[in-house]
């Protein structure tokens, strides 16, 4: 990727759409399922929902998944006509615009199912019934399964809904816990069949289960973080999984200052120069999604060498102590990207901040310009 910056750009995330396409192909080959739902919620995990959608479709995704209807409609407005599922809804959600534009809807309760059916137009609403299997979040409670399935069958017979999918979500706690959820999901599938429902896709596995739990793959998988080239595992890197990180976060050096031993860096002087040294200023801060928790620890690369944040991350900027390395204003600073190109990774930043790589990429703010590269 180029080391130059567009004129006037202080903060940039390079998004490699080809990497997204590659990752979908790689994970499709692992899953070996008929359906592959690429999750592009949260603005494509910070990569840009439209860019992510186009890359995933090119890689062979058969459906796209988002959290809510507004995300689905934004993709429709951008010209994406691929099958699209939204599954998390406000209590008073207006489903009519989504149904009019062929958005499939996840259903987590009998009341939600009835509201969707009431708003269906001339065509039946296409729904995926979500079952609570132990994660403790949304989904039809096990005590309500038979009532919900009977109601779905009735509404389907009336032509008001079409149940095209059944789904749930595993916790990733342990193989034993996940297999217990698989068995409960199989019970839900059997109950749906007994109620006379014949959905085309049953999906349970997210990225980790797609890779490590073949019992959870069923007809399709629903992959999020892996689409963006990030590993969901603590003990395996993206490279070990054959995945390519799709985001490179970078900024130019905007100031260089030679300081004496003892000089402090940023608020609170949590870093003081141990000797005469050079401080450089990077225009990224916690307002841009750089975690303040990674103060004094966040890794980065300048002129082919690795450094770390010196002192606290501020709202708009942070300092790097580069010693005697010759760094100039305008030099590229890479916070994270593809390790095969020498960059620190989003996982390195997650480790520094005590969080997960999912959060690192999704929190990158609106001030950071997204530039798509192939």
C-alpha cells in the first residue's frame, strides 16, 4: 500500500476490498455450506458497509446480515439488491419500509412476528425465527417455542409470512457449552418441522464456530469478524487461518520535537524522556477510536521500525518517543494493518487495551477517512 497521503488528510483507514473478497472465499471453503451470510453490521465492522458488502458478494456470500433495519435500508439505498437479513428491532419498529424492499427479518418473539405480519403488504414477509439456546440475549424463549411455531405456521398458511430461516447464536464459551447449544438448536429445528415449517436455511455458526465446530454449520454460516481478516481466537492469528486483515489505520507525523531528558509526554506525564530524545506527534486520538486504555502501550510503525505510544492517548493526538531515529513531518505512521506487510495488528492493539480486535476496528470514528484499495 502507498506511503503517501491524499492532500489534507490527517487520518486514514485504507480498506482492502480484495482482502474481504479473499476472506469470504477462504471461509466458504472451510464451511462447505450452501449458504454464507456475511455480516456487515456496524458499518461493516468499521470498514464501510457498502465496501464490505461488495467485497463479500464478490467472494461468494449468498446473503448479507445487519443488526437493524436502518442498516439494511442504507444498503438498499446504495444499490445493494442482494438477499439481506436484519435481526435486532426496536419495540415499535416500522417494518413496512424494509418489507417493501425485500429485507428479510429476524424474529425473536411471538409479538414481533405478529407485528411483522400485520405490516406485510401484498407479498408475505420473509422471516427467520431466532431461538434462545443459552446466550441469554434475544431469541424466542424455549417456553414459547411451540406457541411461536404454531403462530408462524398459521401466518404462513394465510400467506402473510414465509419462514425462510431458523437461527441462533453460540456463546463460544467452550466446546461443551457450544455443543449443548447445537443440541438445543436441533430440538428447535425438529419442533419447526413438526409444526409444518420447511425453511431453506438454518444458521448457527459465527466465525469461530464456522472454523472450529462443524456440528454448528447446518445449511449456512453467519460470519462477521473473519470477513474482515481478524481471528476470533486468542491462540491463532489471522495469518494462521489464511485470512488477510482488510483495514490499515495510518496517519502522518504532524510535528517533530527534540526534547531533553526528563521532558514529559502528554497529560499526566505518564511517560518522561529517559534521555535526550525526539518526540513526534500523531493526529489520532480516542475521538477517532484509538483506545485511551492503550496509553503507553499501543504499538505502531514508523520508517520500518516499531515504536509505541508515549504517555496518554488524548482526544485528537498522541506522542511517540522515537529516540534518535530520523523522523520527519509527513512520515507515515501505521497503527495496525496486515502483519505480513510489517504492520502491528488490530489484535496487538486489543491486547494493549485489554479488549478484543472486534472493538478496535468497529470503534474507528467518522473523522478517519476510509479509502478503498484493491
